[in-house]
C-alpha cells in the first residue's frame, strides 16, 4: 500500500535510514568494509529520495 501523503512517505524513509544506520554500527564494530560501503550507498539513495525537489507526493 503506497503512503497516503508526503509525511507518511518521509516517515518510511526515515525508518529505512534508521535501519541502515543500525546495520552500519555493527559493520563498524566488525570492520566489515563491504557492508559499510553498501550502507553508505543505501543512505545516499534514501537521502536522495528524502530531500528531492520537487517532492514525490503532494499533500492534499
């Protein structure tokens, strides 16, 4: 089910970002370079969606 509005969509993106950051913490402790690189890419993709102009959705 797609998000109802931009606020909900952004909330989903922030949730995704939080999950990636938690994985990143463990990867740093384990010195897992490949995982750290993958986390960085995921964070870039999420941030690109989160801060794009114009927004993906419009509040109605």
